[in-house]
């Protein structure tokens, strides 16, 4: 039969529609959620991501602004801009598009963002809240979107073996924390993991975020497993994930690339911005 596709595009559309109704109600109360995006340089991928975020904000009624800075901007000037946005009452969410140029210390910039406006969920205070299981902070958008995909597909992580491939602060680590909070037994694998395929074969839920095109093969997948493919690679002009097409013949559920995790990341960014607006206002 093959795996059932988890349609992230459709689920994200449902979330945006619900947000639009909620934002209409907030506007009647004089609250207009606002998101500021800081874009440094002219990286084409970053520009594309920012445009997608702007369109999504416009669709649901979030006021968005993009602050574009040259690639040679000083760290001091970038910190100053973030400080200004921290003080702006019309800005409820701040997102600094990554990656930043090498001469800028990304950690310094992330720590400069007011944790109450850190809708990316990268500030150490929000990271701490996430691992502690507190609802006060923000979870990073991609892992939060994946959890929503699982929830809306009626896939309960409790008691299941979940394997996360990748240990980044953006996806891998927070993904492991969120799965733990839902009572999964979690293993984190990475570039130094030996016999990776053996860990994959044990996974009831496999989340792959390693940035290597079609790396995870179908024969590594446990029959009936849920496979979440976070990868976004371009091979010969075609977008593909980190999981090979052969996985579809083995998995029970799988996210497509594109149209799986990507739309959910932006949907969760919108959700976090609305939450921030309600908390701050």
C-alpha cells in the first residue's frame, strides 16, 4: 500500500484560518499582532523564507515589517536595531533570519532579543523553559510544527521509540525535548553515531534533520513507522528531503518534501507571534 502522506500544507492552512479568526477578535480589542523580521545580507534562500513569512502574516492579519541590513553591518549596529525592536510596543515578535554573516556572533544576537518577543524560541531562557516543560516560553517553530502534525494525525508519541537524527539547537535538541514531554523514549543520533541504520530500524517515530539529500534509505525504516523528513535539499534543480523515496514503501506515515514540515514552521511562527501579542498587550 505504501505510506500515508502527512499533508503539512493542508494542516498549516487550517491553522492559518483559525488564527485569522482569532486575530480579527484581537483587532476588535485594539491588539494588532506585530512581527519584525531582521534580514542581514542578500542570501537568496533567506530572502525567499522572509517573503514566505511576509505573505503568511498578511494572510492572517499580522502586521509585519522587514528590517534589511547590508552584509557588512557591524555587530554593534545589529544589536542596536534589536534593542530598538525590543522597546517598540507595536512589535510583539522579533525574528533574526539565520544564518548571519561570519563576522557576527549569532549567540550574542539571540541573547539580545527580549525572551518575551523571541518567537523563534532560541533565547537561552526559552530553551530552559522548553526543557523544564514550562509553558511560559516559546518552542522553536519547526519542532513545534512537527508535534502539531503528529497530534492532528492522531499519532501519540507516548511509549513509542522516537529517534531524532540531528542535534541542532533549531530542530534536533528541541525536537527531543518535545517528544520527551509527550512520554516518548527518545534517542538523538548525529554525525558521530555508529551503526545509524540500526537506530533507525528501532524507531516508531523517526525525525530526520541532517541536511543530506536522500540519506536515509527505505531498508533502514521500521515497517509502519512514522517518518518526519525535515530536510530541504536541491538536487539537479529538484527539492528533496533527507529521506530517500524508497521509505514510502515501508513507512506507515511520512511527510513529503516539499509540502510537509516547511509550511508548519511558518504556521507555528504565526502562532507564537499571536501568543506574544496576547501576553504583552
